[in-house]
C-alpha cells in the first residue's frame, strides 16, 4: 500500500478543472490542498476539508500548478550555434539552412554525448517546472542517425517524435524526391518502433504540402500520429494539412489566413505557439489573441533547439506570450499545462484533479500570475513528478 501525502496551505491552486474552485478554465482554489497517493492525485480542494494522510507538506502560502507540459522540443543534438545567433542578432536574417550545422555535429557525436546533452537539458527544464516533455529526432537525417536519436529519446520520455523530414538531407540535396522516399520507406521502418508521433517541417526550403502529406500519411500507416511544423516563416498549406489529417498539433502558426484560423477552430488540432523562436529570430509574433478569440485550443511550448530557440524555460515562454502575444496570464498558464497536454492528446497530465499524475510545481509566489509578472526570476521552489519530490 503506497503512502499518502497532503500538500497543504497552498495560497492558489491551479487545477485546470472548471468544475472546481472559481469555475474559471484554471479551476482556481484558494487556501487549497492536494492529496497524493502513489503517483496520482487522489483529492484536491479546500485545505480545511483535506482528508487525513500519512505525510504532510506545508506549502507555506505558495501557489501550486500542474507541472508544465512542453509539447515541442528538439533535444537530441550536439554542438551549438552561438556564432549563428550572434550574427543574426547583429543583423543577418534566419533561414532553415542553419539546421545543417547541427546535423554535422550530431552525426559526429557518440551516443553517450547525445544522451548526456539530452539529460542536461531535461534537468534544466525540470528545475523550471517541466514534468512532461515531447522531443524529436531531425538532426541525423540518415536511417541510422534518426533511429539512434529516437532510441536515446525513448529512454527519457514516452512522447517521442520521428522528424526525419526536418530538412532534405544534405546527402540528397539535389534529389528531394529520393529523400522523401527514404523518409517514408527505410528510415520510417527503422524509426517507427521507437516513436509515437511523426512530424514534418512544411515550409519553403524544407517540404511542400504534397511532400508533407505523403510523409505524414506514410507515418500514420505505420501507427505514428501526425504533428506538423506549420506556417512558421510564411503562409503555406501546413495548417490546412494538419486539420485534414487530424494532426494532434500544428506548431508555430505565425502566418495564418482567416481560413486557417477557422479550420483550427473547427477541429481538435491544437495550435502550439513557440514564442522562444520569435524571440530568438526577431520574427513576427504569432497572434495568440486571434486564435483564442476564434475558439482555437492553444498550447505554449519552448521549441528548445540549438538554432532558433535555445531555451528550456516554460516560465520564460509564458512571460513572452503575455507580453508580446497578448495572452492573459491565466491563458498562458493554461496553454503551458492543459494546452500542452491537449497537444499530446493526454488527460493524465496538465491538470491537478483526481486520477491525474501527481506532477506539481510549487512557486515562490502566492499566485501563478507571478510567472509573467516577475519575468526571468527563478520562482519554481519545488517540483513533484509522479508523486515524488524531485526538486
């Protein structure tokens, strides 16, 4: 029999259950408690009504919220692109070509180096409140390198994405059709056993709509569910394709027509916004307000990668979303927790309700609003993952 623990004296608890507390989407409970048994939440509510438990933790008037669900990252890589970033911030524009630099470094790295890198960034993220993360391949672009990236990632998360279609491999730069055949054939066969998702960078300079459809359809036939890098650098077919194929998420969503917004609003495809990428490339911000007002489900994620968004901090992305994408603090926190869970089609994370995993972040602040109100300040003072305090 697993022991039970109550975390009590929580000033503000974000449950993400509108049937609780104040009835808002965040389901805010004041002066709250959470009871954990094993790896699950078994009770949430007013501190004064908490049932008896074996152990007690005093939150001492702090805010508690679900652990962040980072539903878009690229963490299996080697090297960095400091020089590229420095040059870009000194006036040179960003193009997809920089990915090749990371491909060369990743291919040259050992499995041990790649895994050490991955665990370093995961630890960084965990200390900032991230308890669930998705990560992709996409820096190998050979059968062997893509498969090993996914094998390494799968040791650390269930949310593994095959992104052989990140860019056309430099080895086949003159024959994109041959690369698409590889991605949908031998490479897919080698990678599918290690992944849950398939992704494609649908963009000028990467893969067009027809290529992206072929890649995602082939992945779906192998049991992988689609997600897509869509409409990041320009208008394109990515969002419409995401909705057509029932992709779990369309990610970036910076350049959208009214028809794109309508399509998302009338689907279960989540729009995953990645403000770290706009921050790090000085690109136009996605219009989160337009999406939310249309009824689109929005997720917020870091896009942590060495080229265009080298941050593992969800709190930083929340602050950017509030300041520059016109989200309210409540909306940004929801999108970084329940929204991320929706982008992974999960209901067992991203909320603090009975039956969900006991993934919980405690802030050195009385309210979740401080994540945007006090940008850049390390507010995370405790993290529980699957019922175990890890930070």
